[in-house]
C-alpha cells in the first residue's frame, strides 16, 4: 500500500468537502482506514492532527471569501462555525485580526490546493538508516502510568515532548519500585480508548501477569503477532528525539512502501527503551510496528484489545 498516496487522497477529500460536515470517521472511511489508525498516520505525515488541519483550511478559505466582500456570518456558517463569536475568536487567533478588520487590511487570494506529497520525500541519504528486522512476537502484559489520554496527539513519534512535562524519570523510578519487573526496559504505548480516534498513552514496564495494582497504575496486554522492529541509529543525546522521529518517518515513507507488508490496524505499536538509551553514550532505542502481508485485508479495523 502506498501510504503517501492514501494521505494525499485524504487531503484532496478534505479540500473538496470543507463546507460539508467532516469528521475523522468520515474521512478515514473514505480512504479505508480505521479512525484511530488514520488519526495517527495523518499526524505522523503532516505534524498536525487531522481536525486541526481541517479547521485551518476552512479559515484560509474563509479569509479569501471575506476579502471578496461576503457577509461575515454567512462565511462563518458556510465553514462550520456555529456562532459569530466563535468564528471571530478562531479567526483572530489564526490571523491576528478580527474578520471585519482583516478584510480592510488584507487582500487574500483563494488558497491553492495543497500537495503534501511535494514535501514528503524519501529518507535523506545523509541520515543513517535504521536497522529493520521482522519477527513474530509473543503477547505480554504491561503495567504503568497513564501519561496522557486525548484525541489531540496520537502519534508515538511526538510523545518525547511529554517526557519533560511528566518527569518520566520520576515515573520510571516509581514503576520499578512498585512493580519490580525482571526486565530493565521502559515501554511507551498508545492504546485505542473508547472513540477510536482517542488513545491512552502508557509509560509502562513488562510484567508476567496482570496482578492487582495500586492506583493510579493500570495494566494492558500487547497482543502476539508479526512486528517490524526498527532500531534507531546511535546518536548523541541532543539529537536523540530527532532520531526517533526520523526512524518513524523512515518506516512509513521508505521501508513500508517497498516491503511486502502493511500495518496491522488491530494492534498497537510501541517504543522500547533499554540500557542503550541511558547515560551519556550514543543513544538508541527500538520501535515495534505490527504488520501483515499485503494480501491480507482486515479493514475496517476494530479496537485493539
């Protein structure tokens, strides 16, 4: 499957339906993905959640129509804003002026149709290529803290931004003290939660059984299956986060399109951090993405268990 072409198709669909009711369910259904998987992929490819992208495109078109003299309330209603006040706030936050003031100061042209494929290129040859291996992995249990539960960020590759805010080293210390795992490695995993476009993001460790846990710890299970396992190239600490993001992009932009596999939407992907990403030496980590042979079709997907 050509994931970049599918993402382009989704953006074309959005552009053609900006004045219609749009939702993650509707857009993902059009391109044949589960809402949760599509939400994650869109954010990975374009560094913006899909509905935030929709909001920005609507405002860009609204700005052009305001410059042409259209009534402010009519424009607001056309592009899905239920109140004049709500449109004013969103518009001013984006453009720095209220709609009435904007059209006296700026001549806006209708936005060009986006072509995101122009900026999605193959992995740069100057960047070290991650090592990839394919293995069948047995299922296992994890226990840990819920670091975030939301529909605004659903890409593991963006999660390093949470590390400082949540003081993950403090969380790790608590985890090891309470759970006492036999393996020294931290896992960061997104599990679908309720609405398939939302997730629960766990900072967790591997456990033998889902024994009773003190609050706020929770447990969940990683299912067995075939996984593409990527090892990020060893880098200095200051470029470690960028290396993780580059590894995710390499998987989707370069490795996956040329492989005989596609992502298994029924299972969560996850990152694993062991002794290779501690200390002042060159840092590396592993990411595990569930895959299926391309001939296997399992859409629409159901929620992971």
